C-alpha cells in the first residue's frame, strides 16, 4: 500500500511517497516533491491545486494521504492558507483515496516504539521532505486508512 505523507507549510504541500510490501519499506519514484498554491489563492487556484494533487495521487497509485496535523492555536499554529489546502485535499472527490491527519502525539509515540530503520540522509530525499517522510512512515505503521 502506498501512502503519501504531506506536510503543509506556507503555501506549499511537501509530499513523500512510501510503500510497504511484506514488511519492507521502499520509496516509489516521484518527480514531484512539493505542490504550491499560487499567490492569488483564488477559488480557481484552489481548484487547480486540488486537481493537480488528485492527479498526482492517481498517477502514483496512492491509497492513503497522511497529512501532518498542525496546531490551530498558539505559537506554532498553522496558517490559514495551509488549512485551505488541507480542506482542498480532504475534499478530493475520489472515494478510493483515504485522507487522514496524523497528530504530533502519534508521531512521537510511534517513533519512540519503532524508530525509522535507516538514517534520513540515506533515503535520497531532500532535507525539506523529512517531515512528510516521517508522516508517511507513521501512517504506514499505524495502518492509517480511514
């Protein structure tokens, strides 16, 4: 099952695909590392972002999208634009695509019990994809496909 981990930062959706087959993890080839919402942030821009994201998920054969949950209040709260992007992803009209949020507490407890088996530097991913990778890893281990 392929899981797409997503970290929403500013007006970017950083993505990382992770596949688990018979207990072995691998990183499927994906030329896209992040999708950006244009500066206008109009209704059409959101629809375009949603369609582009949906096409990428269909092309990659993704079963589950796991979004790193952001705080709604406080010092480290997510921005309004990232919540719009999250809604656009959650509202993709594809019954086969499961979208779930991965809370920070679940990430912390899962990594404490099941550390990532290899160093992130050895994955070949870009440094900015680390949180998306961790989110996909946690989602895979927790069977997150609601």
